[in-house]
C-alpha cells in the first residue's frame, strides 16, 4: 500500500505521519513528494493542497497562473501583528521537479521511503524538504504575533529556466510588499550561499537548402554550417577558462559554455536543410551577459551571410530559450548575518547552479540561498535528503519565528 493510500485509510494529518524521533518536517515533505510535479505536469494539486492549508490558518493565498491555467505560483502573506504587510521576510521555493525518465531507482520515485536516516524520492532534496519544513511551521507562524510579515512564495517551472518566478516576483513588486530579505531554500546543506552564476540557454536554428547528396553544390548543408557555431562556442569556453574573468568563490571559477544538444539531417543521402544547436553559458558576475549573447548572435549572422552566398533562401534564427540572472549578494548585506544568526552555516561559497534568487535580488530584495540537502543528490536516481538536514531546516524556521515574534 502506498503512503497516500495509508493516509486516506487512516485519515491522518501530515503531523501524525512523523515518528517521535523523526524531524517535524518529514511528514509534510513526504506528502509533497508523493505529488508528481514534474515540470511537464501541472503543479495545481500541490498548490491546491498548500492553499487549503493556508486557508485553514486564516490566510488567503494569491495564485498567479501561467497562460494555460494548468500551473500557478502561490504568494501568501502572514501580516505583522499591527496588520502591516510591507517589509518582512520571503521564504521561497519551487514546486516542480525534474523527470525520472530513463533512471534506475531502488524504490518508486513518487512513493518516498525512509532508509538509513535518509528520505528517498524525487524532489526530496530539490526542493520539497524546504517547502515541507515551511508548511510544518505554519501553525506556529499563524499563532505568532509577528513584528514584521512573512511571505511564502512558491513557483512553477523553475527546472526549465526559472519561468514561473518571473511573474511571481512581479506580483510581489506590484503589491509593493518590499520585503527586506529573501531565503531561497534550494539545497545548500544549510549553508548560506550569497552568489551563483547567471544561466542563459540559446537555441540556434540553421535553415539550409535540401538536395540529393550527389548534387551537393545545389544544396546548403545546415549541419556543416551549424558545426561552425559549435566550434565558436567551444572557442568561447576555452577563452573563458584561460582568460577569465575569474571568481575563486566558485568550484569552477570561470564562465562555462557548452553545446548540449544538436539535431539535424533526415537521411544519409540528403544534404540536410535543417539543423538546430542548443547551448548554454553560465556566467560569473563580472561577465556582461547581454554582451556575451550579442557575441553569439554576431557569429550567427556571419554564418548566415556565408550560407546566403550559396543560396539567398538560407537563414539562421537565434532564440533565447531561458535566462536566469545571477546572484551577487554583497558581503555586508544584512540578510547574510540575519540568516547565519538563525543557525545556518556561514560560508563564502558561491554555487554554479542557477536558482530563482537572482530574480528576487533584481527586484531589490536582498537574497541568499539556504536549504536542506546536498545539490549532489539533486536530479539523480535515488535522490535523497538526510533526515538531519530536515531537522536543521525545522530548527532554522523555529529560530526565525522566535526572532520575529513580538
């Protein structure tokens, strides 16, 4: 019997599911992991579950849907004791998870199991353990006379390019909430992370001219011209690796660029008319992202000009697939000492993976990344989070409420 079936039969609440030695946040984390919120699926079952829980504590959430209506962000504000909603702290997390397709798991990815002090399941680490701890704290949060408000911000489609958080942050700005700090609960082993690289995904479509391979001069080979861009991306990557700029706070202390997908051709005896190259670059703070994008666009235009010399019908299209701004929180920002003071681990590290934190910072909200779990487990088969990490996140949120209590 699944955990979900057991819950339905017993009519238990999330808190009831945790054993006496388990962290308080385990039950809610388990319940969230049971919901398949892979990015290609709707996240509304999770959003509706959280909405019902919030309403049970007297808080009406604001939902910001995508264009299809199949997904939604959630914004909820617990006002200060004086009724004010301006300022305060944002607790931010994304609700989607990556697919399990093609991965070999020792247990069902969406039927979480506790083994050897770890909770296994898709999303346990990235990042439902953080959201589970936050939901566990809701009763205490609702009962606390807060000196300043606490905002819960849950997004959709972070895993496909921080898509949902754009409108979520826009809603925070539109409502003039002006939080003084934001904690994005991505897995950092409860370390305070103040920086990460900017991510840009670029898709370049080469449209050549098809021809029988015995008549190659009559065609324009899209794959051959696409290979010029592949070489250019690799040359840019080598330049960043050798010349910088460098930031030694990263384990990979320079901007990276890599071609990750290429598709083209229909037959071994046909000059290919179509080829698509998809690549990404992850930039350290000193790199001008817009200028770098323009470098790649300029090379695409040069390649297009060469293609059109063979046939004016040839063309190249450049599309930015996704962009997530980097995070660069200054050493002296109050948010760093504030979160460290709640029991998080002080750190000078920055991380290469992207998060939604840069979007909050771009909106003028000082932000750090800090949450339970190790990023090494994220996206992997047999993804897990240590129970002790959940316990430490529970403790941090308890410290937050003690600090904010009137």
